[in-house]
C-alpha cells in the first residue's frame, strides 16, 4: 500500500506544483543563479535521507515537485 500512497502523492503534487508555478511569478535568484523548485525538492530529499525519513507521501510529493521542474523548458540553474 505504501507504493499506492507514493504514486498518488506524486501525481497530486505534480499537478499542484504545475498549477502554482503557472499562476505565480515568484523566483529565487541569487547572483546569477536561479534556484528552481526542483532544486529545493532535491535538497529536501537529501535532508530526508540524512534524517532517515521514509514516509511514502512525503517522498511522493517531493518527487512530483522535482519532476515538474525538470520537465520544464528552462530548468538550468544559471539565470539568463
């Protein structure tokens, strides 16, 4: 059942992040670097690995957020 919760949270977070990013124009930019939501999700995943947190809904949500960012046309960290 954990795989089911993971899958559902992945799909739901992917759709939610897509909706939010399409409706807002908020960006984190620092000295030529663009911090995308896929980077923030990956950092959160690293923290979860270190903390040994294995909750499938949390992992599914972070995976969905990261995948949404990576499929975008402009996902580079260099701000142009």
